[in-house]
C-alpha cells in the first residue's frame, strides 16, 4: 500500500510516486493496492484518485497487478470509480463499508453488490470496523456477497476477529473454493493459520524485507519461526500507529525516504515528536538490515 507523496505546494509529486512504486516492486511486493488509507485516499479528490491509478498502471507496466481502492460514502460514486478503474487497467478493486454512514446489513449488501456488478474484474471487500465507525462485515453478509457476485473473490480483514475469520473461511470455501482471505495488517501468523494467503501492508514502505520474510514464512506455514518476525513488525506498528499516515511518512523520512508531509488536516510529526520516533526506530535491530533511501 504505497504512500502518496506530496510536493511543497501540496500537489501530488508523481515523479516521486514513480520512485515509491519502483521501491515496492524492487523489494518484494507482489501486488500494489492504491490509493489506500495509508496513501491518504480520503484526502484526494476524485480526479486525483483517477490520476493516481492511471499513473500507477502505466508506470507499473505489467510488472505486478494493481488493485484500485474505490471506497466512498456514496454507492453510485464508488461504482463509478470501479468502472473507471477497470477502464484504466486495474487488475481488481477493493472497497470498504461506506464512509461516515452506518447502514444496516441489507444496505451494505446492496452497496457491495452495486459496486461489484459495475465491473467484471475481481472485487475484494474490506472489513475495517475500527476505521469505519464500527460498521462490520459479518460472515453471513460475506457469504451472501459470494452467492450474488461471481467476481467477489476475497475479503481483506483488519478486525483481528479470529472467530469471524474462522466462521467465514469454514463456509466460504464451500461456496467458492478459490475465495481468499487476506490480512489487512501485518498480524499474519494467526490469520495465516486460519487460512489467509496474503496481506495488505503499509509497513512494507518502512521495512520491506521484514514484511516479505513474515509473508514467506507464513506462506510456507512456518508459523513458529514467523512469530519473532511478527513481533518485530508489531513493535514497528506500535511506534507509528497513533499518528497514522503522518507517522508513516515521518518513519520513511527517518529511513532516508522523504515523501513530503501529509495533507491537512493531518499534522506532520516535527520537532521532539519526530526526534522521539526516529530514536525509537533506531532501537529496532531489524531495521538495520533494511535498505536506506528509495
């Protein structure tokens, strides 16, 4: 999940964005999902989202699939973004529950069915209740989506609700054997043991080798060996999670990967706050093996 770099005048720095994309691909990313919340998608205009996606697809030039994030408060707006993403060459789309609104399950079903029916490319639904005012995707809702949408191929989970994931994967495979569970964070050990086959990672921008090692171990079901690696990623996430994209960009600066400040209303980490984060990062031995700069 690449960050979105901004220039001093607050415009998207597309030259640097190309560098960010190349960094991810060079350091083990199998797929790019953008612009996600880690990429400040909610601070981008609809036109900017289209431009970011079009640029990414052209810049990647077939080196990896690009999944377009099409979430929006309005169902019709999200469906329109999905159609435009398909035309732009996205390999798939991902959508969360609607922003701001907290509709009942029947309207959530309609929301996702409308988005998925707008395209033929794969749809991943994202379950992120902590980010979305507590609105959850239940296993029952996910199973109805699988039944109604031939292109609903997977769920990205940030809930850390292991019971939900177990229930989902127990029944989803009966309806769609190739249905995929993806972890929405780097908590891959438990998710992998339940059946997750991949993860959406924002920390890969900071520590791509660490994240790739975690994924590889879990893919090979070496969960005991993966525990120490996950503990390192958890320590890294703990350092930046309170400040969101601002903390992510500050950590990148400390790693020699300048990508500008976050957009308003987010406050950049400066002064003593940045100094503390940089000092904390320096104590993580795993980061010493990571590449410096872009």
